[in-house]
C-alpha cells in the first residue's frame, strides 16, 4: 500500500469532477422540491440524460449537442411525471419510482447500439493566467465547461430563490399551494416548469457521467447517483450552498475510496465501493436525528397533490 | 375541457377495471414502441402475451411462468402491506440478495453432509437475512425519523457489492478453478429447492408465494393488525386515536416485507439460479413494486399481477430469441405499465366532468 501516491491537488481536482453529476442533479431537485413536488425519479432522468447525451454526442461529434440533447431528453421524461402528478393527481412517490424503472429500461434499450463506443472528447478549459497559479490553478481552473456551469447554476438558484420575485413565488407555491392559488398564482404551471428545470439538470448530470466522467455508455451506469442526489437535498436542508457542500463531500469520499483502491489498501474493493452509500445513510441519519432543524426547512407542501376544486 | 370531481369513496367498478385498462393501454403503447424498433407490433405482442401460454412448447413456458411469478408474488405481498400503511420499502432487491446470501451460506456450511434439516435451516436463514436487512431502515426510521425510501434504496447498492464480494470471496466454489460463483446448490440434494412435481415449475418458493397470498388475505380482512395497516394508510390521524402505534407498524411492515423478500432470494438461489454469482440479482425486487401496484395492493390482485408480469418476462425471452427484441425493451414495457396504471387510477378516485372550463 502506498498512500504517498495520492496527490492532494489532483485529489481535490478530481473530487470536483466526480461531484459534478450529483451536484447538477441535486440542484435541479432542490428547485423541484422547493416548489412542493417530490420527484423520486431523479435516477431515471439522469440515466435518460446519460444515454440521450451520449447518443447525440456520438452522432453529431459535438459534446455541446450532447449536453443539450441530454437536458431536453430528461426534461421530456420529467414532463411525464408532471402530467401524471399535476393533472392526473397520481401519488408522487409511486410515480417517481415508475419514472426510475422506466428510465432504466428505456435507456438500456436505446443504448444497446452504443455499448463500447467512445464519445467525442470534451476539452478542458484552461483559464488563462489563473490556471498557471501553482496548486490552486491545478485544482480550480483547469476543468471542463460543465464544472463551471454547475457552480454557476448553484449561485443562480441561490440568488433567484433568495432575491427575485420568481423565487418568492416558487417558494410560496411550495410552502402553501392553496394560499398561492388564492393569490392567483398558477400553481400547476409553476410546478411543471420547476419539474422541467429539475429534469434538465438531472439530464445534464447524467450526460456528464457518460461524456466526461466515465466516459462511455454502460447499462445502469448511474448506479444510484440520482438517489444520492435526493439524499443530498435532504442533507442540505433545501439550501443551495449546502447542496454544493454535500455534493463535494460526497465527491471527496468517492474519489478517496477510488484512490485507496488504486493504492492497494488491504480491504476488498467491494467494501470500499460500498462506502459512498453507507456514508450517505450515515449523513441522512445525522441530519434526521436533529428532527426540529431538518423539518423546519422542508417545504410545507412537499409531496402533496394540488387540486383546485373551485 | 374536462374537470375533475372527487368521488366520496373510490369507485368499486373502476378499482377493478383500471388494471385491465392499464394493461390494454400498455399493449398499445408497447406496440408503438416495438414498431419504432422495427418489429411487427402485432407479432411482438402475440409472442409476449400469447405464445408462452398457448404457442409451441407452451408446456415448458407455463412452468417457467410459475418459476418467475413465485418470487415476484412473494416480494410484492410483503411490499403491499407496507405500501398500504404508507411505509415505502423500495429496497426489496437488497433484502432479496441478503436472503439469498444467508440461505446459501447456511447450505454451503453443511456441504457435503446430507441431513433433512439443512433445507429448513436455509429457509430460516434466508428469511432472517432479509428481515435483518429491512430492519436497518426500519429502526433508523423509528429512532431517528430517517427517510426509509432513501435508506432502503442505498442498501440495495451495498447489498450488490456484498453479493459480488461473496461470489469472489467467502462463498466461492473451492473447486471452481478460481472462477467467481459458489457451488451449485441445486446439485446438492439436501440444500436443493427442486421442482416438487416434475414439469410444472412448482418449487417450494411457489408454494410459499401461495401461502403468503392466503395469509396476507386473512391478515388484511380478519386480523386487527390488517385493520391497523389499512387504517394507518387511509387516515393516519384517526389511526393514532384508535391506538395504532406508528413505530410498531413500521417495524412490522418492514420486517415482514424484508423476510418475504429474503425468502424469495433464498428459494431462487437454491433452485432456479442454483448458486451465488455476481449477476444473481435480476431486479425482481424492483419489478415486484410494479406487481404490488398492478395488483392494487390486494393479495389476490397481486397473485394475478405476478402471473402477468411473469408472462412479460417469459414472453420477452421468447421475443428476444425469435424476433430479436432487445431485453431492455421489456423492462421499458414494464415501466410503462406502471405509468399507465398510475394515470388511469384517476378514474377510481375522481369523476370526469366534461364542460366549459371555469376561470381559475
């Protein structure tokens, strides 16, 4: 075992890369849950995004087209969820599960022709001057575009929720849909838009996996990343910056266990691969043990169907 | 446009009719899907739903039907109890894996001794393994209020890694020339879960599934616990006034569903699968969720739904070899079924009124 082979700067830089898919999915889900909808189909939307992005990128040769296709594909899938839960008043938990089961099957079906292919390379942006700073430049300023997009999204979601009227309306719908409806806000329309945003973000996260992080397509490749994103939203108690913290903590654990595997620690690989999931459980327990604090931030109408009867 | 009007109580007619309507709609949508894949939709639907029952070699496929339906029904019965009470155990796949690991481990520990009590001990170990795995989210839920959906799901991935470790580590066949995978339990008479009546596909797991259906029916209709489960799901507040302890219900429902999933895994590993291997987990735990909903969380409904879902598996295999239909298409097809089911569920809870849309 050789722990000195682990370079901290490289570790942190790869942490950001491994956290990005989950960060993207989680920030989208945060917006969805803020609007009062619990979409458990993140995993299904991510894997759909992964294959849509992969297929589009391979066919066109452009990673950008891939990411756009991933966002569109996954947000179309989230539209199914939106119609079922918002218009047909289906149970949100069951519909979310259906979305995941369908997404896994559907993506495997489309992806059959793409197994073993290599996607076009997404170049790393070397930000001039900044990327030449020793250590810091290596950590922060030599990533691909999507890493910066994900960070910008977190900042944007935070600012919109906190400072804009749109954010205020979104939160109002999530806290008390009846009051928001009485004030004349289109509850269902707002929720559908939030769901589509969440879908697009999850799709981007999935495409990040298949186009940059892995990069190739295998069936079921998200391996629970969508569920971890859901857990991170709970961990973050619905606050954008804490989503960033949660995703990077999680990314850190993933990268560390991968590095430990490579360094040949005397623990079977399978036990190391379990660690991210076990730590997610641990974090959930710690967050929920403090009941009053965790539930204080949850949107009050989360998971409830809205039906205007008048 | 149309408007929805809530029914005072769910319509009895539509409660029974919606699953059939959902299956019909899924066949249409599935046909479109298969057509897009370049297959003849009518032929594909016929191959999936008709050939396993009445086509050539139907004697073989009918047996396969019971082999596939057994674990699905067993798991779905357990899940349905929790779902009725609003307790979402969606980690049945993990409990299924743990049941298989524990059951197989007990069997392999006795190898090559021959005793009558080995198989019963394996059954016990399988049920306990699944139960213990389900107790993790249950206890965390009751002690700390942790979300059982996320925890039980995370534990599926943990279980899958554990399965891989078992297949290449402790349970590996010492005479398997280093290949991953355990000894073949079906070749070990004291531990084998064999066909009880040759050619029918009926093994102990199928018997257990039937027993579970009857037991669940009696529990829900005639027992105070069944009443409490139904009450907790329909009116949580009223349930608390009636003296239902939510924590106790969580422990019981999760424990029961875990034990049944564990049993299903144990019967599978000792019978049709034969051994612990890396690709042992085949997604029964997730498909069982669809089975539970398709059966309207009712024991008899689940039995029928399990058989139907088994039909899509068996028919899907035939379609895969005869028509070249990708196996993932069946998975997507099953997911679609759940979508349609949830969509048409509206009809049992709401009346649809056509007319001009009022200003909202």
